[in-house]
C-alpha cells in the first residue's frame, strides 16, 4: 500500500539560495500562486462587465463579496468594514487553497502547519496592534474579566492571557488538522479500491465518493471558520467585548 503521507511532501521545483537561506520555488509556492491567479481571475473578469443581469462568473463574485461583507457586518459591525478587504482576501485565499487541494494529484497547501501557523500569527499580531492602537494601554483591561472577586483576579488574568496567546495555535491547528486528516483518509481508501480489485473495490469506492463530497464541504467550512474567527478577534480588539 502506498504511503498516504507522500502527498504532503514539499518538492523543490526551482532551487534557489539567498545568502545561505533556501528560498526554493516549491509545489507549495506554485499552488499559492495558482490560488492567487484563480481569485484574481474570478474578481477581475467576473466583475469586468458589471452587467445588470449578471453572468454566472459575476454571480459567483458578487455572492462571495456579499457573503464576506455580511460576515464582517454581523460579527464586527459597521466599524469593521474597513477590514473587509483583508477578511475577504483571507477567506478566498484559504478557500481556493482548500479547493485546489481537492483536485486529484494536486497539492494541499493548508495541510502544512507552517503555512496555517504563519497566517494565524500574522492575524494575531495584527489584531493585537489594532487593539493597542485603538485603546492604548486600556486594551489590557481585556484580560481583566468584569464582576469577579478581587482575590480571583490574579488567577483569571493569567488564564485570560494564556487563552489569548494560544489563539494562533488553535486557529492554525484546526485548519491544518482537518485538511490533513481528510486527505489522508481519501488516500487510504483510494489504495483500498486498487488493492481490493474489481470484485470488492466498489465498496471503498462508494465510500470515497461520499467522503469526497464531505471533504469539499469541510474545505469550505474550514475557510469560513478561519475567516469568522478572524472577525471575532477583530471585534474583541475594536470593541473589547468580553
């Protein structure tokens, strides 16, 4: 049986070295560029005509725009609309990376923890900077729950700080683990189809078809969860709701 983990292997396509640092162009880099090209094509060519009766491509672009805009309005409010371009870019980037990974013999960028963690840390730092820029040192009150006894405050403040610092870990691991587990399962059952032959191979094949549909849904949901948690973190920084 082939190793189901080989599909996650990073392969150098163009070897590059910059001052002793490996900056090679890899299959991961390629699929990130493909995702960017696909998103650009959808938004630019989809909205180029701006027809009153939209084409299919324009409808997809408009639905994507309104879907993320309503997510930002519902979770952050009108004050959060200035961050809409970032949330929209983040959602579409993760979604297209997930969907490209569903194409047979492709590469799933979001199945690598270093990619999801880098995005999560960028969001974490950005949200923290916004919080301090908007509230100054008053942002530290976010870690002090209201209405609790004074003798419990030291313990609760430590818990709140630890909870805040683990945000990038939980955000990145959730996306990485879901994508990696799903693709590993698909690869394992694909090997079963081949190994069991024409007589019994239809059983794992039927499961694979159903599981592929579920994995496409998971790919969308994980992009949605990543974006909506970003909105919630931005809401915390702007409004300091606790």
